[in-house]
C-alpha cells in the first residue's frame, strides 16, 4: 500500500502545485488587462501625448522596466456592421483611438519542479476611443422657438415648423439635452433597427415621440 499511497500523494501535490501556479497566472493576467485598459482610456483622452501618458500610467501601476509596451494610435469605427475585432485600424487618420499592448512575465513557484519554465509569459491589449458629443441647450435665450435653431432641429424631423405653444418654456428652461442621447431614445419609437444617427434625423417623428425622447435625454 505504501507505493500507491506515495504515488497518489505525489500526484495530488503536483496537481495542487499546478493549481496554485495557475491561480497566480490568472490573477496576474486580470491585473495586467485592467492596467492596460486604464492606460488606453487615459491615452485616448490625451491624444497629443498618448504614448507618454500610457507609459506613465503603466509605470505607476508597476509595469515599468519589467514589461514591453506598445502604444498605437489609430481610428475606431463604431459601426455595428463591422466585427468588433476589426473596428480598430492602427495608424488610420483621423485618429480617435489608442491601442495599448503589454507583454510581461509572471514568475511561478512550483512549475519548475515539473520541468516547466519558471516564468509564464503574459500578453494583453486594451483599446479605447474618444467620442465627440453634440448637445443643444434650451433656455430663456431661445424662448422664441419660431424660426430658432431648436425649431430647425425639431422641425426637420417633423417636416413642419413647431408652434411655440407646444413647448412649456418653464419646464425646458436651462435644460441641457445631449443630442446623441436624444436620438438614441427616439430611434426605438421610430422602429429603426441598427440605424445610424443620420437615419434617425432623416426620419419623420410625431410631437409625442419627440417629447418622450426629450424626457429621456433632458
């Protein structure tokens, strides 16, 4: 019995050792992925200094001289018709995104006993894009809706001018409306599936549909 017990105990200890090393690698990879994601977001928000910002962020999180870093500016196409893996195009112009790559190694404790390398390589990448948002403000400065910019925007959707009596100026006073959020809220009521913002703007909407979308966006 001593021989099979010894062999079984050795196998169990080997499996436990591999499990410990595997947990270390998985945890290290998750940390590295989160770190490059943060670096990519910071770099995308500072496009003029993307490389320096990304490398400084990685160094601040412990990936300085112990890792190989790549910072590639490019363009991210937010088109639902394009596969996610193909939406980022490195070196494309005009640039609106950054991809940060990180290669490093994780030392493990028990793998060498089994004849495996003492360091497991890790390679991760993170991509972030900066988005330009549009908004219009409704306040006392545009109280005369007839002929104003707000009438032009809403009227283009309705195909007619919007009478000022339909708008409660007191309720809309100083309201900030995110135009993209407004269009996002309007699209479902128009039964538009996978439509672009241009499709939504070109569509016809009722006053009720516009009011409901404004409630969401305001």
